[in-house]
C-alpha cells in the first residue's frame, strides 16, 4: 500500500503523542487506530498495523523501566507473567471467530468506568508496594493469562486491566505496576502481531512510520512516570479509562451510541 509522505509524517507525530500516554497509562490505541483508519487503512489492517507500533512502543517503555530497576529481568516470576500473557493472547487470537465480540464491545465501556472509579475513590494509590493478595503463579494463571487472551481477542483497555490487577491483587506500587503492565502489554502485543504478520494484514510503511514516533514517545512517557510517580500515573489512568469508555460508547456499533443517534434523529 503506497501512502503519501504527509500521511506517514502524520502517523509519526500521532505515534509520538500516543507513545507518551501509552507508556504511563495505556490507551494509546485510542488515537492511533482512528488515525490509521483516517489515513486510508481498512479496519483489519488498522488493528494489525497498530499491533506493530504497540509492540515497538511497549518494548521501548519496558526497556526504560528495566534500566531504572523497576523490572528484574533475572526473576523467574517476571518471565512467568510475560509467558502467561503471551500464551493467553495466542489463545485469544485463535478463538476470535468464536468469541461474543459484540457483547464484549457493549460491556467494555462500563468496565473501564469501573476502573476509573477504582483509581479515583478506591484504596490510596502509592509508589510503595502493598500486600499481595495472589502469589506469582496464581496471578500469572488467574490474571495475566486471561487479560492476555482478551488482548489477543479484542484489545481495548487491556493495559488498564493489567494495571488494576497489579495494584489490587499483586500489591505493587504505582510505578512498578506501570512497568509490569508494559511488559505484559509487550507480550500480548507480540503474540497478536505474529498472528497478523502471518495473515498478511500489517501495512509496514504505516506501521514503521508510526513506530518511529512511538519509540521516542514511549521513552519520554516512561521517564515522566519514573520522575513524577503516582502524582502523574493516577490521574492519567483515570482520564484515559474515561476517554476510552466514551470513545467506545460513541462507536457506531455500541448500543449507547446507537441510542443517542436515534434520539438526535427523532428530535424536531
């Protein structure tokens, strides 16, 4: 697919902005997928190409957090989480033809609103680790793998779900939870990307242009999270979760969006 330079430059700029937000709170796909669609990609190619820039961005953010000591690359627990998310995403991608995607699309905005409310009014988020309610194996099998399957199957909001699990069930502080979220996102993004590459859906020129911006933005975002900690992570997670829920509700395929358009059309 031949794309003009202006469109590729736009993809790079949007990738930069999305990379910053995604490295801190997730939800970069909120802007990258619509931009790819506006740039002329069909929906399947847009989702597949977004996995390419998402994988590169999460790899850059993960590396930045690892350099800062927020990820222990020598720990078996770290890699068991990554492996569980990867395996879950492969299973999710394989089951995409059988999943109740429309039901998931209808329920997801309300789940994201619940995530925002948890971070707004739930237990005080801290940069200090709390008490873990699940051990590493239980968390890998009971949380990382199912969310990975969801990411391979559908995708939006996976970062927010990883984050709430790591804070609420693994007892991690805010910045460590963000770091683990990036690792898990990287694992599930790679699994989905591999499936899409073999299916031939990735538009490489668009994906690499957007990835160039995402690579820079992810490093910047991870640095901001490390510098400002919970004071930046908490409000941004809330804002991104609410923005993503609103974006999904206004989508043409969502019952809320359809109801609003019906009411507007019926207004004299």
